[in-house]
């Protein structure tokens, strides 16, 4: 800590600003990663729906 209360307050404010910037960076990264994960999940859902449709069509052809 600083030599005087004024120095201590300045150090605490600087540390708070640094932590706030780091938190903002982490939140931004989390948002980007969440978007990427949701895109991948949407792609998997579309692929599964496609497989379901192809399987249904194939089943009807075999039965009919």
C-alpha cells in the first residue's frame, strides 16, 4: 500500500479499473464463445433433422 492514504486510494482505484477491464474482456470472450457454440448446436440440429427426414423417407419406400 501507499505511504499516504491518498496514495493507497490511488492504488486501489487503479487496481479496480484494471479488474473492471479484465472482467469486460472476459465477458466479451464469453459472448463470442456462446455465439460459436450456438452456431454449432444449430448445425447439429439441422443435421439431425435431415437424418430424420431421410430416414422417414427411406422407411416409407421400404414399406411401400
